[in-house]
C-alpha cells in the first residue's frame, strides 16, 4: 500500500484519523445510522417549524432588500441611497443574530412556544456575536493556510474544525479551545463524520435543486436568476429566500447537533497535554500561513486582471 504524503501521515497518525488507535483497538462507530440521523433531525424540525420560518424571514430581510434594489423599487436619488445603505447594514446585523438564534434553538432542548421568547433570544445573541465571529475567523484562517500548504490538508481541516461553532454553543468554549474541541471529537470518528457531512451536503443541494425545479414548473418562476421584474416574480424570489433560510439553515444545524451529541456520548476521553500541544502547533501553522495565502491570491488576481486587459486591448 502506498504511503500517504508525509504531512498527511503525520496528522493522521498523531490524531487518530486512521481506522485503528495507537493501542491497536478498533475505533468506535457512531450509534446513529445516516437514516436514523435524518429521521431525528426531521422530527426535531417539525416540532418548531413555524418559529424556524419566522427566524428565516428575519434572516432573509437582507436578501429581500437586495431584491428591491434589483427590481428597481428603490429610487436612485441620494436619500434613497442612504436609506438603502442603512437597511443593508441593519439587515446584515439581523441575519447574523438570526444565525446565532438558530444555534440557540437547536442546542437548547426546551420548546420555544411564542415570538416573545424568540425576541429574548435575539437580545441574548448580541453578547455572542464577537465570539461566534472570532471562531469563524480562526477556522477560516487555519483552513486557508493549510490549503496553501497543500490542498488535501486544507480539506482535512474543513472536517476537523466542522464542529467548532457547535462546540462554542454547547460547551461554551471560545476561540482556539472551540477549534481544539471540534478536533477532539471529529478525529476519533473522522471518516464517519466526513461521510455524513458530504452526504448531508449532497442531500441539501438535491432538495434545493428540486425546490427550484418545482417553482419553475408549477409557478413559472426561475429562482436561479431574475428574468421578469414584476410583483409575482419578486414575491416568488422572496418566498424562496425565506424558505431556504427557514428550512435549510436549521436542518443543517440540527444535522450537526445530532452528530455532536452522538460523538459526545461515545467519546468522553480527555485530550492529553501532549495532544493539545501538537494540535495547537498545527492550528498556529495554518493561521501563520493564511496571510501568505491571501497575498498569493491577490497577486494571482492582479496578474489575471492585467493579462485580461492586455489581451482585450490587443483585439
């Protein structure tokens, strides 16, 4: 059997991504099958689908405002431009808070029964904005840096850090600790987690394409682009945005939460200090390489734009 590249072999052998652990025992398998997992998240979604759609509507305000601009509902004078910018900023903040509220509803097991409770969650979400963004930033930097080092390690860390935000809301670990927590769980069940994530993404895309296709067939609206700028088309695109945010976003988070609970119930071992040090080194390596990746990307784009301009002028 061929050896993996040195960097991949080192990561996998140290962090348990191989099928056997260091003591020779076979790795535990997740209890829930993929079909059981889908059944659980669908059941949980149906318990609060109305509230999910309400939050999806709030999350969609940003996209609806952009639609108003595309459909030329807003004027072009300076006052309208200022109003547009104000609503864009406000709607972006609401979209971010809505994403955090979705996490609350998925993680907290009690049933939210009315809009007043959702309003409380939005106010609570303000305190979690910075830690949530910081975790997203760190994860992105690690993945970008490792992708710059070699494409496959970047893909590897997409899965290893896939539960970072969920760890923050479930275990209240911030920053690097959330990333290490995700690595802790995923490394033991890496291939099963990768399979579930890939399969779940494929299923979500399949459902999205089916939704777009049904809208085109039965309503005559092509949701993939804006062709006719009329009221019916605007309503169709708005409903599509609300449906996608109010259905696909909570389903995705429920999917991650069910996997997290399954992993946590099976894998209660503590990470040794030596493991923590090794993993932190990999994370810091990715973060340190991220600026080089960004600079290289900027240089490549500038070179590409200049080349295209030269070719255009030559014609």
